[in-house]
């Protein structure tokens, strides 16, 4: 699967959030503020996983070849399993 620039940019923003959290910890910022930022990072990661899984699902269904004997239902179930596993 090809990962487009939007997905890569999402991860760069998350990387920046994580660096900011580390800086907050080094500066001994309030625990509540650190947890808030960690939660925001986790949400951003979860959304990125969703984007990747949904993009992959669309690609799998649209580009299914004769060698792939999975049904559309099986492909969708596999995508849902990936989402559940990520939690």
C-alpha cells in the first residue's frame, strides 16, 4: 500500500506532540496537562489507524484480483479485526 503525504503529515504532527510531551515532562509540568496531551496524541494515532485501515479496505476491494479468493465480507471483517486489535 502506498501511504500518501496526508498520512505522513499526520504522523509528523503526532511526532511533534510527543516531543512536546517529553519537553513538558522535562520541565516538570502539571500531571493533568501531560495526561491531556498524551490523550490527544492517542486520539490522533487512533484516527490515523482508522484512515490507513479504511484506505487499505477500499484499495483491497477495488483492486481484488482473481488470485484473491476472499469475499468482500471477509475483507471487511479483516479490516474490522485490525481496528479492534489496535485498541
